């Protein structure tokens, strides 16, 4: 009996969160990453590099700017959550800002004299939510494959899959809730990237190679 009551409460909470707002209208969200100029990551310990970034959106056809769904109490989709900016651009801008905040220079892929080329294959950028009795647990997730290459000969320096997840409790599933959890996932994505030993090590090795070329 107690379990049934708890289940009912959960359904009612989820129902109220959906139908308290525009359940049948798409949620349009602004996704962006803003580094704190006063806080540096391990990337700042690497001598300045010239880096290019290429982000390819490898999600399924038809995904476009979709980053989540609105659902009714029975799990049926009522509307979409959509990014106002192409997700490829969102991820590119986030990595660019983080690298530049740590004294590196990001240039166009066609630019000469690059030290490192970063390729990102975006597999997933999505949010979902679950009823947890008196609150809604929202979950934002980003999955991507990241490779760092030597621009001169396209040798792969390091290649790794990367996943970031961000959880947030909410009373209502609103447009702002989608935006908050998706931006939280983006912050976690950048944070993981800038602290991944393989990526930091590859950039450090590229910096040493740059110095050795200058000395010659």
C-alpha cells in the first residue's frame, strides 16, 4: 500500500511539473560555456600552443538541435527541447574559450603553423529526467570521441572517448531547467577535457616538440 502511494505521488509530481507550463510547446535553450578568468586548469601549465578545433556532429539524422523531450506522466513525448545554436558550434565555442582562457591560441583549421589539431566527434548531447517522489531528477549527458593530431603528418597523438554527466534536482521541468542541466553537462565536459591526463600529456609533448623545433 505504501509503495502504491509513493508511486502515485511520483506520478502526480511529474504530472504537475509537465502541465504547470507549456507542455506542448518546444523549449528553446541557450547553451554556452563561460570560463572564470580567475580560475585556470592544468592546461595553463603547458607553454602556449597554436591549436585548431574541428567538431563534427555525428548524432543521428533528424536530431538537428534537439537536446531533450517533454513528456507527460505516462512517458509520452509532448514537445522537444531545442538548442538555439547548432550543437557543433556550442562544443567548439566551449573548447575554444577554455583553451584561450589558459593562454593557448585557437586558429582556423586552414591556418598554417598549427601545433596541434583537435578533432571532436559529437555522439550525444541530451537531457532526460526521472520522477523521484517529491522532486524531478534531471540528467544532462554529453558523449564524444576526441582525438589530438600532429597537423604536419596527421599522426594521432591521443584518441579517447569522453563522457560527462550532470544531475540536478528540480520541482518543475521548465525551459530554464533544461537549459541549466545542459549547461551543467557542458561545464563538466570542458572540465573533464582540461584534466584528462592523456590530453594534457599530448599537449605537453606537442609543446616540447615545438620548443625543440625552435632551437634547431
